[in-house]
C-alpha cells in the first residue's frame, strides 16, 4: 500500500526509466489511416476533442473509459464497419461506431 525506499544495494541493480505520455492524436490518426480512412487527420482531431470533452464534462463513473484503450477499440470497430459498408461516408461510419460503443455506457443523468 505505502511506498518504501529501496536499499542502496537493490537500487544499484536497476536502471532509471523515463516514461512519457503518448501522443493520442498521432496514434488515433495513424490507426484511422491503417483502417482505410482518407480524412484521418480531421477525424482524429474531432474524435480526440470529443473524448476529452466527455472526460471533462461527464460525471465520474467507474465504467467510463475515455482513454487510449477505448479509442483503439472504437477505431478497430469503425474500420470493420468501413470495410463492411464502403458506400457510407467516413464521418457516418465513425459516428455509428461512436454511438454503438459509447451510448450503452452513459448513465441517464449524462
């Protein structure tokens, strides 16, 4: 539960590691391109903006996930829908995937 300081002899066995925050916009854009979306940059900006607004404005629920894992699942599903229905616009496919993934999670007060 609490953190305790490692002894010096154990510290010497480990190398320091730097961890940085991933660029979610760039990851989203690349995933959209990999799924066959031509307007990947525009759609990625809109999607990331929506997810950030959801995270900031909606109530805090344990089952809400507005992170990278949720975005990757959403984009994978959107790519499958895009391949299944090539006649539907890219924005329409992404909106459909957003509705299918996020609407069931939302509580009535949100």
